[in-house]
C-alpha cells in the first residue's frame, strides 16, 4: 500500500510537540461510529455551490483547487479507464469529490484531492483547531512519537520514508501493497493489526477504501492517520482515531509547480505544511 510521502523532523519552530499519552484500554465501544460511514459524512459537508477552479494530476501528487488547494497521492492505476474527462474546472466540487466513492483509483485520487481542497483549507482547519497552525506544525509524527512508543508493538500501513527511526526502538511491522525487503504484504493486516499497541495508517488507504476495515482491525490500538492525503477534520475522532498527521497547503502556486515537475517529498519545501492534532486540540463546543 503506497504511503503518503510524509517525512520526519521536529516542528518548524524547533518545538518537539508533546505526543499524546498512549491509551491502556480500548476507546472503542459497541456504539462507536461505523467507519464505512465516514465517506458519506464528509461528502455531505461540502457546500453545493462550490466550484473546482483547477485540477492537476502529477506523477506524485494530484492537486485540486477550489476554496483552497487540496492534494492527494496520485494513483496511476485506472488512468486508461478513467471516466473523468476534462475540463474539471468549473464543475461542482461535490461532483468531482464524489469520484472518491468509485473503484477507479486514478479518479478516486482526484476526488480525494477535491475533498481536501475544502477540508484542508488553512482557514477551515484553524476554525476548529485550538493551537495555531504554526504551533501544530511538525515535520514527522514518527519522530514526535518515537520515545512514547519505545518497546511497543507498532505497525505502519504503508512504507514511509525514514521508518528506521522507529525500528531501532520498537517492535515494528510494516505492511505494504508493494512490499519492500522486510515488509509484509498488506493482506497480513487481518492478522497483524489486532495485536498491535500503536498503528499508523497512510492516507492513501482512504483512496483505495481499505481504511474502514483497517480502523476496525486496529480499534484497540493507538491510531494515527498520517500523510498529505488525509482529510483534516475532527470527525475522525468519532471513528476511533487518536491523532491526525496531515497537510495544509500554504503556498498553492509553489505546490502546483512542484507537482507539475514530478515532485515527491519536495512538495513540503514548496509550500505543503505538515500538521498534527489530537482530540484535545479541538475547540471547545465545536461539532463536525
């Protein structure tokens, strides 16, 4: 399972942001929200009058602009059977985002980037986030949590860069759709995730719609959604997620240019800011 390419270091202000305490008991109850409902919940929040302004599919990243700039990792699978025909500019945001419900992954990535152009708008994220976006900035959730997960059983769905930072201090399992040396193939999730203390899940699991099942399998673990493809909304906390580590685009022109030129991790230097948030970061009284 290809991961969003989110890399690691301390936050932009030199502040190693405090990592949340790992739970000792399950936070999942019989009445918890059904993870499969998240797609419909997110689509229902999109304003019907909003239009797509532009769409770019790069080698590494798909970029859609509407209210703001949204990105998602490009899936090349489905390119030649895509049902989306240009121009997408001028179409309704709900129409384009709705393609994330299909099984053509090329189209679904465009749909997710469209969704993120609304949810990951810096002003919108700041509207529900108690700390400022600058305070929430952190270049790597793996580094932030490294000390807290030492000695724990940890699984990462998606082979991210710099996972060596974790492997030295915890019992690490990497699950990947295209396994590299030492990885397990992602079907092993069914057996591995229920046994873990901490689980990181790539945002691309939202695109290929494996995410609901992964959330169910990892419901007793400390759960982290990570990568630029993750829609930033406190709604996730209703579905058992403990920590979001995603991206807002602060320089749309720079990110678009980087995507045009086939950038991968370079989008972060171009104007994609990594941020992290927990349920405690949500403004009091905010309801998604």
